[in-house]
C-alpha cells in the first residue's frame, strides 16, 4: 500500500498501550519507517513487552516508558517533545466501570497532554463498535463514517465495549475541538492476523475457539474482518497524509460465521472446526453493508480476509497457542 513519502527521520511519536495487538504492529511499522517511538506501558520491565524490544530498530529508536491513562503527569511526560500521538490503549471488557474510566478519562488525558505538547496530529483508535450499533438502521443502509452507535441501545443490551468506544470517541472529538488538536480517528472492525505479543487477545480468541475443540457449533452471526497490519498501516497513512480528516472505517470484508469455519476447515482440515449452527431455526443473519471509500481514496489496499484467517492460525501455531490434534 502506498504511503506518503514525507521524511520521517527525526520525528518522534508516542504510541499508548504499546504492547497491545494493534499497537505492537504499529510500533513495528513506525520503526521500519524511521520514526523514533515512545511507547507507553504499565511496566517497562514486564516480560510481556520483550517482543517490542526485539523489533528492528527498537534498540536505537524505541523507548518504553511507564504510564497510566488515569495518571495525567505520566502521559504528559511520555508525550512531551513528540510530533504526534497514536492513542491505541483501551480496555477490552464488559465491566462498565473498567470501560468508562480508562476509555473516557484516559482519552481526555491523552488529548490534553497532546495539546500541551503541541503535537502535529493525534490518531485515535476507535472501533466499528462506535459506528454500527443502531437497531433503527435499515438493513439496506450502508454504514459509513457519518454513522454512530445508539448509546441507549448499547446500554440496554449491556454492550459496554461498544458503549465505551462510542462515548470515548465522542469525548475525544469534544476535547480535541476545545483544545484545537488535529484529531483523526480509525474505526477498525474485528482485527485478526499474526500476533507479535506473547498473549492471545480477545479478537484472536474468536478464531482460536473454532479450532481447539472448545465449541461444537458456530453462531448465527456475521462479522467484518481486517488484517492487523492493515489497521496499523491505516493509522500511519492518516497520520502522514495532511488532508486526512475525521473518521476512517477500516475493514476488508464481512463474513457469516459459517463462512469463517468453512475457510478454516479448508485451510486446516486437521482441526475439529464446527459444522453446525447453534441457531438452525432462524434465517441466516445478514451482515451490515459498510463503506471504506475514505481509506481507499487515500490509497489503502486491503489484505484479503482468507489470507488474514490463514495467517492468524499459522501465528497461533508458531506461538504455541494451537497444537495439532492428537490422533486417537
């Protein structure tokens, strides 16, 4: 995918939550492009951050610093002297208290610190969860960057992740406007692909459970997918493109769960992928339609979803998270 060839040597950027799934890939690609990266983590000495220190260019241009989203002074210290900020850190939980503190207050702290440091641009990792949760949307409607999730619907269905993402993103826009910060938002769908970090994150567990025998059926549901490398590239693309503005949905393709397990079974027939749906009474759920025109207009090209799923499984095998089934 082409990216603006503006000189980045000497530019310093901060990546919050640097050890996360998306953030690790973002740090990797930023280092490869010549950036100096300040990565915030809870504990720089924790072994779970070791993969970041092993990245190409990390020894020369990566600093891991201790910071907490609820500790403004620690964020200010990390962001000071930076040219830009990539705010990726966010809890993935259904606990409303855990969501609202770090997600909303933490976002405000990051943008306030960015404003004080006079950074050129802040790129915020939001989610499709802040965009498409709306029971009143027509099934024929196309979800684009103008759409917002219905907060009352999210609360009533106890979907605290989507609620937190929507509220945090709205807070980001409000505080950025108030402080005069140039903010651009990326809204990825379900992110899959190779793991750089040693632990399995929530979106990858979604794939792992169909291979390790823990589930015998698949849900009557549809989901859009995107490769983690493409999500990281999208962040860099909107940071480096001066004309980038607003929100950017980041997605390759939507699949029903039956299509997901079919793809997995074709690539990896040795695993016990489910063959039956947990809901055989109701019609097959249709996925929502979405537009990625804004990102494609910037030159974005997406890795096909089949390749995303294949690389996810190979990564799980390589990382020791998925073993070949033992023969009876």
